[in-house]
C-alpha cells in the first residue's frame, strides 16, 4: 500500500520542482512510518472511527468560522497523540465524541489532558452523534472537508497526512459504512471546579490515570466556538 501510494503521488507531481517533490516525498514517508509505528491494524476500530469523525466535525466548524485551513491543520494534534486534539494559540481544545443517547460518557486519557495549569484557556468540544441512514460516512465527511480546502495542493496533502497519522488509509475507505448524524455540539470551558483529575488534585503516588466523566453533568460554562477561538488568540 505504501509503494502504490508513493508512486501515485509522484506521478501527480510531474510539474513540480525537484526540491518540492523531495520535500513532499519525505513528508509522506514519515507519515507512513508514523502510521506503521502506531497502528497495528489497517482499519480503525469503531471507537476510533467515531472519534475521528468528531474531530472532523470541529475541523469543519473552524473552517466555517474563517480560520485558515493551513493553521487548522497545523493545530490538529489528535492524529499524532497530542495532549489535546487541537492546539491553538495559547490554548487547546480536546474533542470528545459519543453515540450515547443518554448522558455523555467521555474517557480522559491522562492526568494532563484536562489540566488547565498546563495550557490556558482549555476547552472540551462535546460532540454527540447518532447512527442514522440520513447521516454520512467517514469517507463522505473527508470528501466534504477536502472540497472546502480551496484546491490548495499542499494543504490537501497535509490533510491526507493527518488522516493517515490518525489511522485512516485511502485504500480502506470502502470499509467504513456507518452513517453518522451530527446531533449536537457544545464547547465547554475547563477551569475552576470542572470535574477532572490532575496532578494537583490526586495523591502524589498516583502516576497515571485513565477515567470517565459524564459531560452532561459537568456543569461547565458553555461558550460559542468563535469566542473560544478568540480567547485562545487564534483569530
């Protein structure tokens, strides 16, 4: 798959300058190396598929809010196991996605992920999806976002690399048939008494933690996406 991908890309760069081709070629190889280091399977699990769809929902909303696609893709750190899914300006946004019709169970992967002492301001993008025939598949969502990237080849290639780093290969797109309907989204401010575990509020002997919270019961301040981007200095 890697060889076919690289040959296809090089064929499409016939008119590009040699140094540009080399830079893009090496970037793609690094993306493949990253994929092979972190993904044992060539197809995403159902949970990862759902999570990636949620990140793409926020990515699309940020494009609609007027942010530069290049800046958004640079900020998108979820595919490379960033502490938060999007690192923007001085802050971050962690995306949590659920299919639950009752409550909003969200898994927090570490003591640092929701620690606003490490990055401020910090937000959680709580995205509810539903499985419905009127929804769209993950590949259809990818296609829509690609269409909004203004045909900029380098931006499109960066998008493709991010998808690969997230574990989504173009050769396996036909395997994703579930249709997701975007039911609702909320941007929650992480501060003060937001319910979370951090190094400051657990016993020092606790070195790692992975836990679940119900975001519907968090009682956190909700802000508009535009306001969150403004507070982070992204606009």
